[in-house]
């Protein structure tokens, strides 16, 4: 049964990918959606078993690579952590499959799209259920590949193709660190199996490795290298640039891959490796700093963007930052909790925005929308739920998970913890502002679209709305229902040994004023946003024009793309040309074969001149030689 | 004596070639000629599979040995195989029939001579991988270049003569030194029998020079930086089948030679020169990857990527780690499949549009979808995606390298990033995007034989990506014993 959870999406993908033409569009849609849904139901059963019976298992399916001491299996590890991920991945994935039937109804390549979605689900499941680092890497690159395919799904759009390559290559940068981390693990322990590695970690606490003459603590290096991989996949600052561009892909893709599942793989990696990270204070601090910087950075950028999907993309980036600093302060279970709730409300928001885009016939600029809430009542209501949940409005799911992150950061009691808590609160406020800005500009105010009349906008079909309803249920209730399980007092009863705490988490409570601060800010932000973006629309523009440099800085996403283009992309191309035209052609060929043959040609031309054919010249040369020889013999 | 299976393998293609020679090559006879060649190569392939079945994986001893006196007291014709050689033999016999099928209307003149060249080359290549006498090895090794030289020089593109000579000049230089080294080995040890030399060992004071002489030959053929510049030119001018043979098999002779001779005969020198090889390998990986990024000619791009991939191979071999060497062999097999497929992919569009320039194409996916799918698969294998054979090789090599030297592994891993960039960018420019060049609309998708060839290459690429066990278990014992002996030799002195 467990294996079929992974196998069903793969089978679905193969059927739809190879036989899509044969069985027709509708059948591929039905088969893929059905098989992935079965997989989701089975996952739910597994999670139920895990919760009730503390079910754990490690199924070895086959050998993959066995070379010398290296032994890698195709495997399926089931514990609390992977069971949660199984449910998140398969449930969101099955809803997205169903939604796509409606969303992609005008697309000529439906079977291909469904095949990619199922293939992605398979790769993601391989990632989360692995019992070793190499299979994890397989899933890691596999989801990257599917993401590449899906971002570039509309292959005629040049921007989509470029974004797809960008996503893959930036992720490769992360994978570079990740792979080195795996090599280092194998070098130190001679195994890549989680449980064996985790057992050996305490024995190398004081071990140093030396790189370029610098001594570095071995555990710190493992953690930091793995974290580079996590940064790439989870779009953390410096390696985040691919995520906003990835919005070139169809919206269901953004919901599944770039919000709910793939981008959280980095968080999952850190949580999975908690037995390693717990021993590296340095790495945890780095994670905290990177996480909170990303959370803040992305939120500031989201405030000024005008593309509805890019705003949500930056929001995802920012929320992932929250999850990371939660792990950084040691609250792995809270990070998982936020990952869990975030999957529902962010997928909801993305699919909702897809519904809006659908209604406006592929318009994505929120300045060209507005005033349609009566025309799209269901979408509107569902997106309100998503927004409330995201901003952490009291008693919706985001409220429980996000506030818990801020509290635990505060309770950590060290400098980075306080900073993180502070940044967390500011970011929560910013999140609220940009989310409501999106809502108000999209649904309220005047109708601003010049291309289509307001009468032409229409609510989405039922097949797109039903998945939204399911997700909205998650967005409302997931927090309250699962709070005890994820972060309650009997926390270790559920997590067992899938999460490791070196020091138990603090069970104190932060002061009351601290607890109510965030919710109050979040609630206050709604009227503020309403005033700014509906009532007094000139004010934001005035603020922008007064602070032009700051506004441009934010609008251009802190100039990261321009910076990378100038420092990495262009120099790489120049270097390529230089190495080719100068090194290979001028130097190597010039002095090598071409130079040699030219030289020989020259010599033979000279030698030619000797063979003039005149007897007197030959005689003269002979005479010279003869006299030289004679002189030599006499002198000797 | 048992049935001389190795000699049969070596001779079979030549016998086919011999028949072809006497087949009247009229225009209408083209089909017969092709069938004869194909039949010969297929028989050879099945015989080699039979050999693999008979092969005993549990020992590193040479098997199927045949030993005959050739020149009394001087040279013995000695052949035999171990786990290291057998996979290369199978690669050779597997690629050759595919090459023969791929020969189509693009070879218009002297078809039967072309096929003769291919078959003769197959004979020589099999000979290279199973000879156990240095002189015999040398003869096969060098003779193999002659058919390739002819393939480029006669059936090549417009600059074929320049390329053929460049190819010849480079390889000759290395070869001469290797010949000198083989003669000196005979003087020093009194034999050129590899098995005996393994037992006797070679005096440490001679090893360095001898190693360098062998190196100069192998480095050119690998090709290692900076003696790689013949390869892009040779590929660009060679006809598709020639490129395939060159990339898939010819380049592997050197990698095989490094393992069999450099490590096997000169362990002390190998240890001394390891940093040197590392340096050249990482330069090859990084430099040629950047160069590949900027190529405008598809074949040149793949040729440069071959240099980078072979850089991984040489790096892995000299790690002297189980993972490293096994990775190198898998990488060579994988590169044999994948680069062959990529050159065939270029051949497919070249046959239709007569252009290798990337800028000619764009938007092919909607016109020739089957081609696009297979091309994508091989692109991914070339950039080392997990689940393809390319990953297993690269990953094991880097893992081995990391054990030996952090810095080298870090730099080499960096090459993997650029690898993804140039392969995906190539694919994007050829396959995706808007269809601008209207002439492309008339392109037809893969015909049956093209589809068959590429599928034949795709299956092992994926199979060994998910389940490389058949490869690894074949080479495992031979390599672990090789490493053992190597380390014993080091400590012995």
C-alpha cells in the first residue's frame, strides 16, 4: 500500500505522457486526477496510522547504486515527518490536478500538462520518503526538472523558456552545495543513510576539516553546504531570483510547485536533518539570519509589485523565510506546522488568482482590475479566506503557525532570536498590507480594464471552484485542528525521533503584550490598506513619488537580477568567448598544430632553395663541407 | 584450447568487411551492402553479449586468454579480458550496428568503402580493449586511427582535409612517444606481456618517463586540455556516423589505457603525477564548459561538452578510489551512449536542413515532437540528471574525488552548473521558442530507423540511471583488486 502512494502518480504520468494521444484529453485528465487522488487517500490513511499507532517503517524497494562502501537504495521511509509531507503533497496535488481540468480547458497540450504534474508529484514523493541523501537528491533534481518543464510549458513564449532555464540553473547552484554536503557526509561517515549518519553525528562534534588551509568544524560545514541547497530550492535571498520569474508557468503549477510543495523542500531538508543541525550553532544562526532577511526583503518587494502572481510569489518567498528562521531558532516542529498550513492557504491564493486571471482573460496586472467582487463572488470570498489565513488573522490557520514562529523566536532568548522575532512582527504587518492591497486593487474600487468589459468577466466553472473550497477548509481549520499535534505540549509523542531536539523547546509563554501585538497589527492593517488603496489612492502614489529612489529600489526587486546579470551572466559569456577565441584558437592552435605545420612549411620552403639544380652550387657546397671536415681533422 | 571467442570477436567485423570488398558496389546494390555490414555487426554484438554472460564477475583474473607466438621470443599475440575491458567491448559492438543503421542518403559516394572503414575500425577497437600485449595493443590502438582518418578525410565536410590532418598530427605525436616507451619496456623487463609485467612490476626509476610517454598518447586521444583542439574540428567535419564512433568509442581507448596501463604498470609515477592530472582535468571541465556555452555550431558545442565529460573521467581515474574509478567507467559508458545519441540528433536535423548552426533552428517542438522528446532525454542525461546514466558516473567520480582532494572536487562540481546551462540553452534555442525560419515547417519527424536507433540508446541510458548494478557488479572486483595492487606497489617501495 505504501509503495503505491509513490507508484500511482508515476503510472499516471506514464499513461498520460506516452498514451495521451491514444486515450484522449479527457481520459488523461481523469486518469491522472483519479490516481493522484487515490494516492492522497492512501497518504491520509498512512498519516492516520502514524498518529494513532505511531506507525513507522523503512521499506527498501531495490538497490540503486552500490559502489565500494557506498550503498544507496531506492527506499521509502515512513515516519511522522514524511507522513505529513505525503499528505501535504498528495492532497494539494490532487486538488491542483482537478483544478487544472478547468483551467487548462483551452490548451492544446492537456495530456502533456497532466503528465508533468503527476511526474512532479512522483518526484516530490521520492524526495520526502527517502531514507538516504542520494535518493533525496534524486527527488530534489527531479522536482527541479518538472519545475523546468512546467515553467516553460508555454514553449512559444521566450520569457517562459528563459525563466525555466533560470530556475534550473539557479537551483543547480544550490544543488552544487547540496552535492558537496553529501560528499562530505560520505567522506566523514562512509554512509549516506539518514539513520546511520544521525547516529554517528555526536562522535564528530570536535572534528575539523581543512579546506584551502582553513580549519572548519565538520558539522558546521555539512550544515552550511546542505543549507545552500535548501536556499536554492526554497528561494531564499541571494538564490531567490528564479521564483518570481517562475510565474511564467501556468497558475496551477505556481500553486502546486512554487507555493505548496517543491519550494518547501528546503525547509523539509533542514527539519529532516535536525539531528545534524542541532549540533551546529553557527549554521542555525546563519539560517535564522537568511530566513529573516528573506522574509523582510520579499515582503518589501511585494508591496510595490503589480503582477498578481508575482506578489503572491514574493509572499511565498517571505513565508518560506519564516519557516527557515523557525528552524534556525530550533523550532523545527513549528516550521513544519507553518509549512503545513501555508500549503493550504497559499495554494488557495494562487488558484484563486488563477481564477481571477481566467476571468480577465489572462490579465495579470492588478492595476487593470478592480471592482469585480460582485461578478466573482465565490472567488472573492475564497480569496478573502486565503488572505485572512495568510496574514494571520485570529483563529485562522496562519494565525496559529505564524504567531507560534514569532513566539518561539522570542523565547529562544538569544540575540538572533530577538531580532528574528522583531523582524517577524514587522514582516507580518507588511504581509498584511500587501495582501490587502492585492485584494482591494483586484476586487474593489473602480473597474480599470480597457480591453474587456466588466460584463465579460465571469466566475470560474465549478470544477475550478470545488478544489478552492477544499483548500479554504484547510486554510480555516488546519491551524486549530492540528495545533496540539504539531506544537502542543505532548509534542514528542507525535514526532517521535523524526525531529531531534538537543535542548527541549521552551514551554514558557511570552508576555501578554507580545502575544497580542501581531494580531492587533494584522487587524489594524485592514483599514489602513483600505484607506490607502481604495479611499485615498493618491496617497500611495504621492509617497512613491516623494521617495523615488526607494520606490525604484523596491520595484526593481533590490536590483538582484541586474546585479547578477552584470557580475555573473555577462562575464561568463565573455569568459567563454575569451577561452575559445584566444586560448583555444590563438594560443593552442596557433602554437600547436597550425603553428607547427606553418613552421614546417617554412622550413621546407627554405630547404627547397638548396635544391636549385645547378651543379656549380652543389660543387661549391661540397667543397665547403670538405674543407670544413679537413680543417676539423687537422686541428684535432 | 577452447573456442577462441575473443579472436572471433576481433575478426568477425573484418571478415564482413572482406566480403563487402568483393561485393560489387553498384548504385542499386547499396541495400545489399548495408545489410551485409549490419548482419556482421549484429552477429558480433550478440557474440559479445554471450561473452558477457559467460564472463565470471567474481574474479579479477584475466579470462578467455588466448596466447599464440607471433614473433618467436619477441611478441606474442595475447588477448584476454577482465571486468574493466568487457564493458568497452560491449559498448563497441553495441554502437557499431546503430552507426551502420544510421548511414543513409547522406553518404552518397563509396558507401561500401565507408562501411568497410566502420567494420575494420570495430575490429581494431575490440582488439584494443582485449589485447594483453603492449605491442599488440599499440598496433590496434594506432591502426584504429586510420579508418577514422579516412572517414573524416573522404566523407567529411568542406574543411575535411584540415581537420583530418590536425587529427593526425596530434595523435601521431603522442603515439611515437608511446612506441618508444613500449620498446624501452621490452629492454627493461624483457617482455611486453601485460600479465607478466603486472607481476614483475617496473623499476621505479623508469616509471616517470614511461608514464609521461604513455600519457602523451592517451592525453591526446582522451582528449585532455590543452591537446583537445583537434576534437571539435574533427567532429564538425566528420559525417554523423563518424562523429558517433569517434565520440562513443575512440575517445574511450584513452580512458581505458589510463586504467589498464598508467595505473596498472606505473603506480608510483601515477601517484606522482596525480596532481598534474587533476589540474588538467579541472581546467578541461571548467574551460571547455565555458567555451561550450558560447558555441554557435551544435556539433562543436557537443564536442566541447565531450571534452568536459572526459575531464571528469580522467579526474575519476586518478582518484584511485573505488567510487572514482567505477564512476569513470560508468561515465565513459554513459558518455558513449549519450554523446552518440546527441551527435545522431544533430545528424537528424542536419540531414533535413543542412545546417548545424543553432541559429537556423528554433520552435522545432511543434513540428517534430518525437525528436524533441528524445533530444530532451539525452540533453538531461548529458547534464547529469539523476535517473540517467550520466548522473551515476558524475556523482561517483565527484564522490571519489572528494575523498581524495576537497578543492578539486569543489571546482569540478562547479562544472556541473555550467553543464546544465549550456545544454539547456542549446535545447531551448533549437527546440523551443517561436518558429521563425519558415523552411523548418517542412521538416519531417523521425523516420523508423532514426526512432529505432535513438530508442536503443535511450533505453540503456535510463536503465543504467535507475539500476546501474549490472555495470557496477561487472567491474567491481577488477577495480577493487586493481586498487589493492596499486596501493601495495606504493608501499612496497
